[in-house]
C-alpha cells in the first residue's frame, strides 16, 4: 500500500513538472523565429554567391573579348576612337572592336524600344534611364550590356553597365548591375590602358564604402563602385557591402 502511495505521489509530481501549453507555444515561436532568421541568411548567402558567380563570368567574358580584339586590331593606343561623348562613338567602338568577339542574341542598334528600353535604380533609390549615347546589346546567356564612349585630349574611355541577369528584376546597381571601364588613352594613368577594370578600382576598400563619393558602394550613394569592392574583397560579398538596399523594379 505504501509503495502504491509513493508511486501516485511520484506521478503527480512528474505531471506538475511537465510543460504547460503556453510554455510549449512560446518554445515553438522561438524555434520558428530562429528558423526564419536562419533561412533568411541561407537564402541571402545563396543570392550573394550567385551574383558573384555571374559577375565573375561577365568580367571574364569581356576581358577575353577585349584581349582578342587587341590580337586582331593591334594595340589599343592605335584604335580609331571618335571624339567626345556621342552615340556614334559608342556604337562604332562596339561594332568595330567588341561585337566580333561576343556571342549575342540581340544588337539593339539605335532602338530604345521594348527590351532595349532600359531603366533601373541606383543604390540610393534614384531612378535612371539610359540615353541614346549608350550602345545596348544582349549576350547569349541573357546578360544585358550598355556601353558609352567618352574622350577629350587627355583620355579615351568606354564605360560598361552590365546587368548580370538581364531584364529580370532587381535591376538595381550593386545587386545585379555593375559598372566597368576600358581605357584607350589615359595620360595621367597610362597603366590603366588596355585593361578591363571595375569602375572605382583605384580606391581603397575604406574609400569605396564611405559616403564621400557619389559613386561609392554605400547605400546613400549610387553604387557604381560596387564591382570594385567585390573584386577587392577577393570576389566575395562580405561585411560592409550594402546588400539589403535593393528595391524591385518592374519593367
């Protein structure tokens, strides 16, 4: 009889020590929050990695194409290059020195209609549209590219906007749009000539992420230097990169 009483008291004690419904619900909520945060981090890391992979592929494609152009056309210092900022100059450079070494699905030529009408957002949220001085085309993997030539007595340069996933969203600088440059002449920095470089490559990492320059990779700036930051970080998107600043653009 005594043993039975002891067992009943033990069972009653054990029951009282169990979790209440409210405690169980709180535990489940905590687990759910942790899981959501973890999944968010995993998804963000995946998209960061995909962005870097696509950017690295684009960089390799254009660096190789321009090297092949040098092999055919000779040193870049001797390339014909129309003066000033002009539609003619951009399209001439594209068709003469770049197009023969790329696989395209579309050359927009002088069209700014349908798929060739390109608008996007800069990192700080400013909306931007490419004007007629930008030559536009699509690579066979869907990458959208716009190039613009500019020159004066001391320099000749071609700027590249590369949207690594084409017309698909986000269409935001620093997320899927990156800027590069290619120098034909640079009297102040001749070492840049004939090299496909990320825009802003000459700055330190601290300078690139600061708020001091309009083009910096900073959420208060336009983000044009973000490709330079990724390359400076050994092809990684790490702490300090303004990844969370993207806004969707529907076209």
